[in-house]
């Protein structure tokens, strides 16, 4: 540390400017809370360091210790003026503090005064920081404003090295380090806003209200958990002593948006109709910010209006939708005293999308009738309060409480119409008057209440942190099929075995399946955590990090009874940072840690809730039966084929029976090793290797034969497998401690069933990566960041979602349901994009004009062949799942053995004009996304057979393409008083 302090005490203005600019974008230091930062460094022993916020006037004063070191903790993000005596000279500098990291400023002894550096640039290279073991990127909104990037959090996260775009089925989400898109955690001002139902949604803050986004792509300390992917924390803007006002608008007209190509069967028929799809977006924002009481009380308020319209045409239908709900954010900052601060954040992101369903003349835009109307509501209100107290120079405390609601409500005018699908002839068509396939309750939502306390204490060479956080989540989910029943017309093959175990009669080629499915309830979950960590400066060159996190996850059924309670989940974290040359020009760093993922609440209602799910099959003869043109229901039914297949009978199971008593939550271990070096004042180079290994996974298994064999082998002759729930949550590949009605008398007792009786492999997911990045600081009127990542992700599970089949059902995917479904399941995983190249930056062409770009190229993901499990295989019940195994035509086709989708490339360009006559207040922009309109495939149809083993004519046809070319216009105007 001594040499580090001496290095940055050089009085070269260029060196100081580089340091200051680097701190303006992304700087790395002691692990600390995402919501605040710190200033630290060296000065003359015994000197007094004064720190004053340029924005709010808040003042802090600390003393330099006997070793010549000082530290100012728990500073809100912003600019600070630092002054103090240093051996006869005095320094007065302005530096930028970013959330989640520390800012180093050395005021070393000397006779020459250092000049004041005012940070004004929005982009810079990351300086080598030997005082950190974490990988932290802080992307300031001021920089995003200079780039052609979509104005949302996921697009911002995708700027960082190693992150890949998730499958479009799950929306616009990023995958971190081989993890599925459902394994990230999202914060707004330190409050967890991740939707815990399935992990793929989070609260949407209006991007104009974002100050910066802190991204941790692995290697983070014990303060953070509930993620096996990445940590994304959003810090919102806040008021200052200057009144500021602004307005802006962003418009993507449908007239300047290209369409994706149609997809055709080999015989020329349309499979997917894309050419007439339309989409337009208009966002407009207005904000006000300033002091209610100078130096004490500040507000920031933003209103966002929007009009988003989309029309996606299909065979015989289209449902144009429109969203107009406003979003808003209000932030209040109260500096009670210079060492005491209170913050209040209130925001709403409730978004209701209204749609109208029409019938069309086949594949065309010609509307032939109206089906009905409907709406979907997502998001809700969030309130966050936080108090921070710097009790002494070395000891600080923060306490926060938050409330958030995320609605999951859907409604449609066709809610009384049965859900009818015609899947005959190799295509799928909607019939009848239904609008949405399900009829959920308007009360469906997830509500989170969370409290947190953090303590920080600096003691000599040790920086200690500790704290606890508790959150209670209430999930309401009540859903039935539209009209209370579903109908599906299908082609069948005589002799084929249906899911109810009955063979299709001779001469029957068409059938109709009826299905009744009702589930619902109100479910509570509680997650708690405690952590302790120490950043220990062992020597001037060596920093050691030691941390531990203890977590508890408690999921309950709709009667408030725990069915999974995993406590004492210990997660150790270790790290080292070594200053190679002793002058901060290069460092080697590494981390080793364990990370747990909370148990999603969709498991609560999918496994522990009441569920009715039963199906029947009937002969359908087009010659004797007709289809009602209004409802789509057959006017008469043929003979029933076999009996009722009852997957669930509507009775909530005993909470002790639905999950193994020794079950552990999903967790993984991670090792990172990195090297960083300054190549010059403006260029930095980084290398990082990552290894992640999944250690345990929660999944449901839907089999009783294995448990029955165990009972028989142990002499329990009265045990009936019918006493078991349809599915049981276990850790695949591990022994399961289960409550069983072992003697058939209605009394439950606990028994350990060895893993071999389930016939399932252990869940495996391994990720190895090498990242190379280079960055050029904003100098000579240009800025650049570029990276290349080689990675390999392999195993037998992607995680909490399945890109293979588009399944959003954390902990309840078809993986591990049956042993036969896992045959051939080990191989390269859907998030395996072996090569990834990124670059973004901008150049100031003049005082008025700026050109920005964003480039991404990545290799395609692996492909599979899914079919029906062989009837004569070792697990014949797996055939009841239809085309869900790695068998095609009865032959095993292991995961990833069917090649890969090709590379995708994307180039976005943006031109900005800030006219002199606007006094720098007005900026006009035009951004072109996917300039060359590349339409590379993103995914293909990987199901090679229908459920009755008929070859699927759409196998290997494209399903989605990269987003087509579109143009965005924007105008921003800012002024202050």
C-alpha cells in the first residue's frame, strides 16, 4: 500500500487526470455496500482530511492515522471536494465516488501543491487497483447516454465482459457465468427487487432516473448472496443544492423497423409468419431536482409516460397490444447532520398492457372478426427507507426497510370460453372464443417486506463488515384454464400408447383430449442471512479477504406450514490481491467462494399447493362430428379411449411429504483468477479465468416405482405407491429423507431412501471461461472498451429454466422427472456460447458532434434432438412425457450432438448533435440498431417427433431471429437555476 500511495502522489497533471477519470466510470476497492462508496488513501500522519459533497454540502472530517492512512466511509455516490494538509503543502481536489466501490486519493507529504482536478468525463479506463479482490463494474448513466444502447438494465449489463444474451423466450435478460437467466439478483438502492416467483422478472425503474448500475459478475463478498449468476444494483439519481429540470423523449417508429423473415416448411407452407409484425415505442420523461432546504433536504422526482404498441401475426390470429401506463420515481434525501443521513425512495412500475384478439384470413393482415379483449398487469409499488450513521471515523451503521409488490394479474373478455387448440396436421391453431389460455385471479402478486442492518469498522490493517437481512415474501397464485376446461385436437397412430396407458384403437387417426387444471393458494416464504467479512492488508503488497455468509430459506404452503426449511447454509468466501511490482502497475487477484440461491416461490404452489389436473381422451371422427364455430368445442364426442389420467386430485398434500427433509437449496462453488496491468496512461489490459461448479440442485421427480422397490427390499409389504404425491422435491443424485405412509395405515414416518433407487444422476453444471479485456480512457476525444470471452458450459442441467423447451418453471422443469428423461442428458448446455466478442465506445467528432457504436458477436448455442422415450426402454413411464427425451426414432441422441446454431453479429451506431446555440442544454440523437439488418437465427425447433412418435415436419426450422434493424430518435433538454 505504501508504494501504491507513492505512485499516485506523483504531481503529473496527466497522471492525476487519468486517476480521476478512472474513478468516474468504474473503480474497484474494498468490498462494501452497493449503495455507498468511500474515499481512502495516504497523507501525512496526524493531518486532518476534510471531505465535502459538491452536490449536497454534506461534510465529513477524519484524521490520518500513525501509518499515514485515512478512510472516509459510507459516502453516497457523487462528487466530493477533498482537502487537507500534506507536509507543508495543501491539496484541494474533486473526485467522484461510485456506489459499491472505494475511491483512492493520495495526499502524500511533499512541498509541491497538487492541482485541483474537476471530474467531468463520463468514461475512462479502469486503473489497476491492488486494494480489491472483487470484479466490480460501475456503468454510469452519463456514459450510456453517449452510446447506442437500449435504455434498460439488461442492455446495460450486457456491456460488461462475459455476459451473454439469454433466450428470447424469457425476455430481455442476461446470463452471467453460465448460469441461467433466472439466477441473478437485482437491487434498487440496496433493496432486493428480484421477482422470487421464478427469477426472470424484476422491478423496472425508469432509466432516466438511474444514476449508475453496479455489476458484480462473480467473485463478490459475503455481503451479497441469493445469486448463482450476477449481482446487478441500480443507484437512482438524487437531489442536490442546485435546482435542475429536464425533459426528454425517445421514439422508435414502426415505419422505420424492419421485420424478421418468415419461416417455411420444406413444402413451402408457412410455419412462422413474421413479415407483417409491427412494433413502436415512445417514451417521454420530465424530472425536477433540487433543495427543499439548502444543505439539508433534497428531492428528485421523475415522471415517465409511454406508448408501446406491438402486433404479431400468426395463422388466423393477431392480438395487437398497447401499453400506456406511466412510471415514476420520487427520492428524498435528508441530511439530519453531517454524519447522519436518511433516504426515502418511492417508485411505481405497474404496467398494464391491453390487447384485442382478432381472427385473420390465414397468414395475412386481413382481419375477419374480433375474438375478444384482455390485459396483463405486471409490476407495482416499491418503498425503500434507509438510515446511515457514521458514528466515528472508523465505525458506521446503516439500517433499511423496504416494501415491494409485483403484480401477476391477467384478465380477458373470453375468460368463460374453453381453451381450445387444433394441433392436427403438424401445425397449431387457436380455435374458439378464448383470449388467454388461463384465467388467473386478479389478486395474483408477489409482495416482499425486507429489513437490513450493516455495520462497518476499520481497525488498523483490518476493514471489518457484518450484518443481517431478513425478507418475507407472500405469493398469491390462483389459476385455472380458460373456461375451466381445455380441449386439444391431435393426430394419433393406431397402437400408440397415450399418457393414460391405453393404446389407440385400430382405425383411429384423430382424437381430442380434454383437460381440467386448477391450482391456487397464498404462500409465504422467509429468507434470512447473516454475514461477516474482513479485508486484511497483510503487507504493503498483499490484501487478504476472509468472509462467511449464513443463510436460511423457509418455504411454506397455503396453511403456513413449512415444507422446505434449509437453515445453516454456510457460504465461505476467500480472496487475495497482490501488487506484483509494488507500484500498482500490475496485480494478480483471485477469489474462492460458495453461493446459494433461494428457493423460488413457484415451487410453493406447484408442489405444496392444491392442484387438480386430470385428462381424458376421446375418438374424434371429422365425418360424424363437427366443431362449434364459436367455442371450438366438438359438437359430439366419440368413444372414450381408456380411463381418466389424474395427475393431481385437488387435495393439498401433507407438507412433510412433498420434499426431502434433508434437502439443500441450489448452490455452487466458484474460483476466479485474474491479472490486470496498465499498458500506458490511457490503456489498461485485464485477464480473468473463471471456474464455476454446481454442487446441488432442487428439482422435482415424478416417480413412485423406485420408492416402492426400496420399501419392498426393506420388507414393508403394506406400502402403496399411491400414497405418494405426484412429484417430490429432492436433490437429484443424493439420498432423500422422506416421510412415508410405510405401513399403509395413514401414519407417516421418516425414512432415508438411497439415491440409487431414484435412478437419477447428480445435477451437474460446470462453467470454465477466460476473459480478455482492454480499455482506453477517454482521451484525445475518444473512448473504447473491448473484450473477448472463451467459455464452455456443460453438464445435465441449465438451472432454474430450460432454454431447450422454453420452460419457465424453476425447480419443476421436466429435467429429473424420470430417469429415462436424463438418458443422454449430459453435454454442452444452452448457455454455451463458446466465443463472445464485444466492443463499445464513442468519438467526439467536434464540440457539437459525437459518434458512438456498440458491437457484439457470439457463436451459436448447441442443438438437440428431442423425441419420445422408447416403450421398451428401462423406464417406460418416461414415454408418457411425450417428446421430452433425448431419443429420436428410438435412438439416443446425447445433449448437444446435433451441431450448433451459427454466429450472430450485431452493430449499432449512434450520432449525437449538441448545438452551440443550445448552450449545451439540448442534445439530439439518432441511433440505428442492427445497422446491416442481419437476421441470424437465435433458436431452432429441437423437437423431432410429436407425442405419438410421428416425425415433426418443423424439426430444425428457425423459431426466432435476432432483432431486425430499427431506428430510435431522441431529444434531451436540461437546464438549472
